[in-house]
C-alpha cells in the first residue's frame, strides 16, 4: 500500500516577554517530541554563562549581522535592549522541506515579521501568570543588573498588550501543563483541512 503524501513541516513561532520561559518550554517540547526542529537565532549580544555557539544562538558581531542582512539571509530581525536578534532563512527552509516542524523562539516584532513572509505560520504567545511573577523570574535568572531588568519589564508590558495579534495564547504557569497545551496546538494544526487538501483523492484511490 502506498504511503500518504508527506506534509511539509509547519512553522510555529513562540513569542512572549523576556523571562517568561520560552527557552525552557521549547527544550521540554523537544525532549518530549525530538523530531521537532528548533530554529537557532543569530544575535549580537554576548553569550550568557553556559550558552554554546550553534546550540543556543549563533553569536555574531554587529558588522557580521549587517552583512547577513545585506545578503538576504536573515528572515526577520529586531533590536532588543540594544542587541540584534535574527532568524537565518536557509536552515529553516531545509528543515521544513524534510517534513520537520520548526519551533521558533523569537521576539514579538519578529513573529509579526515572519507572518508577513509566511502566511501559514502558527503564532503562539507565551504569557506570564502575572507581571509580578515575570519580575521574579527575571531576578532569579541573575543574568542582568537591576537597570536591565526594569528595561525588560517595561518592554514586557508593551509586548503583553500585543497578545491579541497572536492566534494562540498559552499561560506559562506550570511547565508540564504549558507544554501539554503547546503540543495540543501543534497536533491540531496538522489536522486543519487546508493542510490536508487532496487527502480525499488519496483515500479513495487506495
């Protein structure tokens, strides 16, 4: 019996304010579903302790980042608290062509920019339970001084007010429950009829 036609991988954007826990959530999604690919961003900020080149980010100088922009290799980019972040185009396309879903951890403006390039992108906003909890998580991280924390909280307030622009909103209150919700969204998106056009002909001919 012939196999059903393989779907091209779907593109999922997970955005939210700094400190909301996007990285932790994505790590757990991929632990539970290893076939999900993660688009690694390029950044001009210095590595934090424990971060590895090509695993957490591609770390580049501002000059190198600008050159990639000129070459059209960066799909979207944003300046966040004085540092540039961007998504390289080629690896993302290659993973989708392989039939792998790609889960992106990008800024709110970055998600909106991706939506302009990919009409089929699935946008998810990761929401903190409260602003107080977001402050606690930023302070607990211990990677920025008080001034930067306040900067990130100010930016976070603005970003939270843009949650209405996203297709899904997931409150990150407890890791297991949060990941359950995200995986449910991913599964549901694969069952949308618009992604399965032609399925009837395949079923009826076999």
